[in-house]
C-alpha cells in the first residue's frame, strides 16, 4: 500500500517518541512537523530529518493526509477541526477535546466529509492489553464482575518541563490519565452506561520544581482527586481513582479485574506491556493458586505510541473501522466530564455515547501482507 502521509502539529515533550516510531512504521510516511513555536518545530525536524512547516501551511497547503495533533489539550479540538475542514484525517493526543460539543462536532464534520478521527491512547492495542482481552474472552477468570483502576500520583510539576496545563480545565488527573484506564476498561468490557463520582481539589496552588520554570506557582483550576463508579452496558461494575494529590506504593496494581472464577492484575494501561515487557507478568488468582503469564507472542510490547495511527492507515486503505477511534475517545471524554458533573450535582449521570467495543487485533493483521509489522 502507498504509505499514508502524516504531519505533526505540536513539537513538545511527547513528539520525540512519535517522530521515532512513525519514521519506522512501514505504512506511514512522516512528512514533517509544525508548532506555534517555530524554533521547537525546527529543532525536532533537524533531529529526525523531516521538514519543518508553519502550522497554517501544514494544515491548509501541504499534501499531508493525516494531522497528528499533539498540542496542549485546549488546542486539541480547534486544531483538529481546522484539519478536518481542510480535508485531512486527524489523530489527536488525549483527550479528544475538552468539551462534549467540540468532540461531537469533530466526529460530525468527519462523517460529513468522509474523513476519519482517531485519538490516543493506543496502548490498549499493545501486546499487554491485547493478551488480557484474549484471556477474558477465553474465560480465564470466568464471567467478569468488576474492575478497579488506581492512578495515584503526587503530580507532574516535579518532572514535566511545562506542567501548567495539567492543572487547568481539560487536564487534571482524570482528563490527563483517565483516558488510559477508561479506554482499557471499554476494550475489556464494552461501553459504560452510567456513573457516579466524587471529586476534590486538595491544593489550591502548585510550585514547579522542574526546569525551566522552577519556583513558579500554578493556580489549580481543576479537581485533583476523583473517585468514579461505573456500570457498564454488559453489567460489569467498575471503579477508578485518579489523583495528583497522593503517593502510590511501589508495586501497587494499576488495574485489577474480578471474575466469577478468578481475579487478574493487568499491565499498566499507560504502557504497551508494562514498563519492562521482559519482566512484566499478567497475574491470575483462582482459589489459593496464583499463576503468572508472560506475554510472548503478541507484538508491540515496547513503547509503540503511534500504533493507533498505523491501524488507521490500514483501516483507511482497506475500508475497515479503525480501533483508536473518535467514537471511542468521545465516550471516554463523556465518562470523564460526567464524573465532574456527577460530583458537582450529586447525582448519577447516564452517558450519551455508546461506542462499539473495539475488535481484537487478529493474528492475520500481523502478516507480512497486512503489514502492521512491515
Ligand atoms: N508528555 C507526555 O508524557 C505525554 C504523554 C502522553 C500524552 N501526552 C499528551 O500530548 C499532548 C502534548 O503533550 P506534551 O507533553 O508534548 O506538551 P508540551 O507542552 O511539551 O508540547 C505541546 C506543544 O504544542 C504546541 N502548541 C500549543 N498550542 C498549539 C497550537 N494551537 N498550534 C500548534 N502548536 C501548538 C506548543 O507550542 C508545544 O510545543 C498533551 O495533550 C498531553 O496530554 C503527553
């Protein structure tokens, strides 16, 4: 197949891994990179041997077919909408947008124009969570009953070079990290039907300790601890804690799945198969017996950010549905924003979005002909 021409908007912290991976994937041609800060775009272009564009000429004038939008959350919706209006497919970093109206408009405009919307995270397409999904479908823990997710951290101002946006509307622990967990939940169990949540903002201000903004104060404008309870369409129950206020224990499980015949600890959903696929194990407990499963056969176990775009390139070529889709990300946004509504209004919220559960990646898709592996 002719490689899909991809252009990146946003040359910040996360752009390096995308540049690296998209330069390697066989069905993608990484054309160039742009940013409102042209020096950043130029630096990444020089590093990865691609072209630096200004944002307008990439979106409006280039022969790029898909815009990878890795700007800050507040710009996800507006940049993606412009790309669609100029006839380009888009793939956004998470969250898809910061309001339901923006996200709805993206999917509607794309449908009208025959274009595609994709969105991170694509970690659920990695070897770890594909194996977990297969185990659940094979009945390894019986019928799923419940799932618990824990994303607890003391915040990002200690390490991220530009941490301010994490404490503004559109981010916080839920909109920033929730997508990994909620997308993994929907991959395992299908859509969420309703939820109830409580939230709090523990610290009104944050002091940056990372460079280059060390010592600057961030005014916190989003809740920083959430506890959300979910009911899935399938009947499974779920709970997710996301926090930038609290310390995690080393070894604390990220997600535990409970079934009628056993329980399972699954890989961190912010990874493609844990942080070290060699030592990572899926743990299953049945009665008093615990077994550990190493993921061996599934590909994409290392940091494969961009895999969702690779899947999109093939889906566009073959006229199939892509998995890290705008509908899935719209549902995840619905669950995240509804958690804020539920807490603010002290009520259950029925979700308005109902995406299909993404299909497992079939082994034939890894064949040389289908080309996901090249
Ligand atoms: N850094 C990570 O570890 C990480 C991991 C996963 C996902 N993400 C997501 O990726 C996105 C980017 O994160 P980051 O850490 O690279 O942030 P960053 O602040 O380092 O970079 C964002 C870049 O976008 C540019 N930008 C902002 N608005 C723009 C606009 N309207 N048009 C063009 N360029 C614009 C900025 O100039 C900046 O260079 C965020 O949505 C974040 O949630 C980041």
